[in-house]
C-alpha cells in the first residue's frame, strides 16, 4: 500500500561483465537513447512502430537458445531505417487515448503491441509482458529506466514492470521512476514466481560456491540459500544470471531463475520451488503514454501518490477520509525525542484503491483529500481494471526436484 522513496542498491559489478558479451543469437537489449529527439523524428518513429516489422538480423543460432528471435532496437537505427514522413492528415495514425477495453485480452490480444520489460529473454518480466498481451512482441531492456524511456520515446507501446512481491516487498526503484516519468498505469499483472536453482550439466549442488540472481529473487530464496551456505551475488535479472553461468561454462556458480530460463540457456535444474514461501507472487504494472478512460462497468483500481505536511496523525486522517465523523479521534504519532535529528523523514505515500474515478464516491473522496489537507504533492498515477486471478506458472503439475 505505502512505500517510501528508498531506492534499491545500484547495479552490481557483474552487470558490466554480462552485457558486453552478447550471446550470439540472442536479442539485443534496448540500452541507450538519444535524449534530444526532434519532433519530426518522433513522428517518424511512431510510423515505424505502426509497421511493427520484425527484422531478422539475428541469423546465427546457438543450440542452447530457443529461437524466438525477437529483436530489440535502438532509436537511432529506427530513425535511420525509416526515411518516410508520417502523413499528419491521416487521423488513424495519430495516437488516441486508450480505452479500458484495450487492456482486456478478450478484445485485444496485444498482437500489434511492442511491450518493454527489464531483463533478457527468459526473465519473469517477459512472462508477465506476454501474460498481459499474449501475442505482443516483448522487447528486452537493460534497466527499468530504459523501459520507461522506451515507452516515452515511442520505441515501444507499453512497459510491464515489477512493483511489489509478496515475499520481497516493494520494488522501490520502480516507485521512484513512476514519479520521475510521465507514464500512466493502465493495467496490472500478477505472476506466481517459482524459482529454481540452476547449474551447468554435470555440476552438483555441493560444487556450487556462489549463486547469481536478481536481488529480489535472492531475497525470495533467503532461507534455502542460507541453508546451502551459498555466497550470493546480485545481477540485473534472473535470466541474465542463467545466461552468464551458461555462457562462461562456470562449474562453481549457480543461478536462481525460472525453469524457462533453464530451458532457454540449456541448464540443469538442481532444485525447484526454492522460494521461501510457495505463495510467491509478483505484481507488475502495465504502463502507457496515455491513460485509459475509467468506466463504471467493471471493477477499477486507481493509484495515487501524495506527501503530507508533517504533523501527528496526518496519514491516518488522510486515509480515514471516508469515516469523517471519527476524524477528531485520529491516533496521534508522538515523538518526544529531541536529539537534533528531524522528527520524521519526508515520506511519499502510494495508495491503490478499488474504485473508478468515473465513480462519484471516488471523486468525492479525492476532492475531500485535496480540500482538507495540505498536500505537498498529489498525483493520480493511473486507473486500471482489477485483475485478481493469476496463473500458477510455469508447471503446476510437475513433481518438484528437491535439494538433497
Ligand atoms: O529478474 C527477473 O527475471 C525479473 O523479471 C525481475 C523480478 C523483480 O524485479 O522482482 C521479477 C519477478 C521476481 O520477483 C524476481 C525478479
């Protein structure tokens, strides 16, 4: 519900070792942008996106990689490859606000969409992107920031990014980036995360001295990894960890990743379901340039972020807005220590509530919030349909491999 702005630790040293040595037939990852793109070129990029062509520059194949052969692209090459101007009189080619039906799989399966995710082929985020839009072209990005920028700069149509996990908690970096970028939340995806311990063929658990993975994945497997006495090393994503161990044929290093990543990079699964709790779910947000128009025909969620002036019980009062007669009995947050430090840190509160802004009651509640409290910031980050159901993924009926 609420999170502070503390950010996750920056990229690890391994990050640089992984990316400069691309796997021969793997997709290239969106990594950098020209920050100053003239308007006319932006329009050209839009037209390129409309063609959604797949280029087949990745001819080489490697037997350890399944050939999905999707390509990510860089803005510059897009602009160079597409010398045509968009006809501005053609209203069909201009961006239009998304409607709530856009996110509904029954209406659109996403087959025309390019969807950015952080990580490489085989990352959980890729699965989440494909779950949101089953026939989309999932586009890998090196970092979360890159995925945000890819949407902003019309390289892709959506981004699907993790925001919280039932075991590991909030993904603070993405909360921060939501504020820094002007994208809108238009949907959510929940994915059951089932981690495996992967190693190269012939390597046993006893041979492993260290294990690589995304910090969230390592945190979600804390108990198992502690029991095995393994040194943990954080990298950009789970699939990237598997890819690194496979590519360098390491015999003393394992990876925590999905069974899909094991298949893609030709690795052996030493143990399955190594997360600390079987109910390990990550919630991903779907981001777009345009907001959807909330309706009242379906259940909607609205996400807002605000900060409050310092003062006792301010958050309680703000959240108790619907029970206004009890307002005066709000709990007081007392802090009698006067040790030279500020009494409180500045907090940002992220609140998701189950209501559509097309609903009069939700409009009233937000109106009251605005009128009655001195907000330093108050921003609506998006409206989206509530998506409660999630699949057990990837192989619910398979017998688990346990560590002996
Ligand atoms: O590394 C991946 O495969 C990711 O998709 C990232 C990520 C995350 O950031 O939380 C996504 C889902 C899991 O919670 C673990 C890692």
